[in-house]
């Protein structure tokens, strides 16, 4: 917040805020397309259509820019997941249908391999960038809530601990599919979830 007796820097002007937002958007897009190695000052400036010096003017370090890029990428991914969750119809589902619903919502047939890879790179990079931990912790909390909504819409129940286990199976299936260069990541995830969904998310009696 700017107090009335504080000078307004150019970074805090409407134009400055727009430029900063363009740089964050550009960094987020590069992150989604090419991973962390793609987020570099020059590449971000070029994508944003701004001078190279603008990246160091609006961000104190590359780490600052990466944190903002991760936040952007998380929001991009979360909004897509939230929309798929909202579009899911409410009906009682058997184990296979519930596994299919979970895979559809949380993987998504339109989610690219690059986007999925970046999703899990962000988790691993928390060890290198401690400032990412709160961002990813908030993401996990949000996704756990959305898992609960999908289960409730499917006529099932899951405790927080069981939902965490379900998400671990889901994450493991996606990472394994990416590592094995599987063509259909959703199918691999669906099969893995089908094996555990009746135990971790039983039908709501």
C-alpha cells in the first residue's frame, strides 16, 4: 500500500503494474512450455515485448521472477481443473466411472505433456526454492478440496487422509506415465485410480 506521503515509483504506476503483469504472464507461459530452464531474463523480456532491463527493474532476482511464474502457472492449471470439476455432472458412480471422472478432472485430455511435466517440476523445485513452498502448499489444499467435491458429486465420501492417499496414487500414475513416455496419461491414471477408489472413497451409504 502506498501512503499519501510516499513517492510513487514508476513500478507502482498503472503503466508499471501493467508491464510487470506482462512480464509475469510471459514468464508463466515460458514455464508451461519449456520448464524452469526456459525462464530467463532475455526470453521473458522478448516474450513480453519489453526491454531486457525491465526484468531486473521489476524483479530483484531471477528467483523472484520464477516464483511469480510458478504462481501464474498454478493459477492457470487450477482454473482449468476447477472448470472441469464444475462441468462434472452429479450422479452416483461406480468405481470405474469415479476413477474416470477423477482422471478427467485432474489430468484432463487437453492438458499437454509439457504442462503436466511442469506441474510436477514445480513440486520438486520446492527443495531448491523454499519460497515456492507456500504456493505449492496452497495448491495442494485447493486440489484436495476439489477432489472432495468430485467424490461428493459421484456419491462417494473420503476423509482428508484418504483423499491425500488418492492424490498420491494419482500423482504417482501421472509421473510414471510421463517417465515411461506413455501416449495416454489419462488412461494410465484411470487404471491406477480404479484399483483403489472403492477403498479410499467408498460409496456414501
